[in-house]
């Protein structure tokens, strides 16, 4: 693929990352000499209508969002050779997973800021009837941006809507083309009841059981991500996937403060509420979860100004850390 021109518009330069569904490349938009990211569907999946539809759902979901904390989709299509691609903004940052491995523990103010931005992206998605269903630190890219006052601030980008659920009408024909209808409310989805999709470490109990999910399932996943940020590790581990899923359904997580005694008590309480086993006891939406974080923003002194990157003093690497995946424009695909 390196050196290839896709659709006569994008020259592929380097491989950034990828997964089971597709590969992400850094590319150059030829006409504007603009740096972009190109995600292409794996060739062996091009004849599978289900995977083609999921790839198109990712493009459609991301293009509908148009939010500052979501990856922007610039183009989508199929070139003359049948290659399916999504063109996205290139994100020159690190995944939240990588940041946890290299700079944990974080200052409380930074945690508030990061989590509030994640929830802002999800709130917009939920308002449009889009559920992410695979939220995890690897799918959250953090950019370091210098503001007008010369201060370094974190800008979050939520990526990888490859298994998003669009709550609208979706039809897939026998050649893998999709057609959408309705207003993205109460309809069908690409997955069926009883099929588990997502990443076990961050999956809600109802998602682990293969049940129908709503926005509160994404809220649970944000709670697990927050736990990981607070504790430096996910809440549950196990010998295999089923053991981890079982713990999400039945086990209570050890409080993050047992892993980091400096963990802020109110952030721990927000985490606990988001990770309630019963969806009825969680925050009802990403926006509702963001409200107490807004109150903590005043308490922790974040306000409209972000903590400079070099104000996060302690650096710890976990010996059992998994290797981070590249973050070029969203890291991995599906698992």
C-alpha cells in the first residue's frame, strides 16, 4: 500500500496502525498537500456484507458527529479497484492508554478535564442516536495543544466507531451497500440480541450478557476508563475473556484509592456511580455524568485553563503493561 494513490486523491505514506477490520495509514491529500489519515477495509472482508456495512456505519457515525472531541471524517468511498476507505483528520497525539503507561498517576485537575471532554463527545453522539459500544483508552487520543496564552492543554478525540450502534433504519443489500432512513431514532442495528461486541475490560454488564444496550452502557464504559485513569489499571482481570466478563456482571471492583491513596474521593464516587451494575443506578446519560465533573472543575481549579503537561510529576510504568497501539487517527479496530 505504501506509495499507492487511493481514489486518485490520497497518496499513502506510512502505516499507522490497524486491527482485524482495517488498517490506518498516514497519507497526503494530493490537491491540497494536506496530511490525513486513511483507514481501509481489509481486502479479505470486502465481500462480506456485514463487515462492509459496519465499515460504512463507522464512516456515517463519525461524519454525523462533527464535534470538537470526535475524530472528523473528511471523505468516504470506494476507489476504482474496489478498495473501501475512510479519510479522517490526522491526529498527532498519544492514546490515553499510552499516557496512562507513561505518566500515571495524573493530577486530579487533568483527570476532570480529560473525562469531561470524553463525555462531551459521547453526549453529542447519544443526542444523535449513536452508541459507541467500544470505549476504551486505546480509542481515546489526547493531543497536546498550545493555547493563546502559551499554555499546553489536552484536547481529547474519541475515535473508532467501528461497532457503533446507529439507532435508525439500516438495510444491507447482497453486495454490501447500505441504505439509511429515519432520524436515527429507535430502529434496527447491525448486531443481534445475544451477540457480544466490544472489549471485555471496559464492557458493561448488560453488554457482556449480549442484551440490548442504551446510553447507560457507554456511561459504564466511561466509568471503567475513569477507574483505569484513577487506579492505573482496569478494575478486573482474569485468565480469559469469560472470567473478565463474569466479573463485570457479578463482582464489585476494589476502590481505586486502594491502588492510589492520593485518588480524589469525589472522583472515586463519580466512578463508582458510573460503574453501578444496575443501569438504573448509573448516570442516565453522558451529559448527566458530566454535571458533577463540572462542579469538581471549580473545586479543582481547572476552569477554562488546562494544566500544563509538565505539571504532572509522578511517572510510573507498570511492568505488566500491554504494548500500546498507534494513535495516528484512532488506534485499533475491533476485538
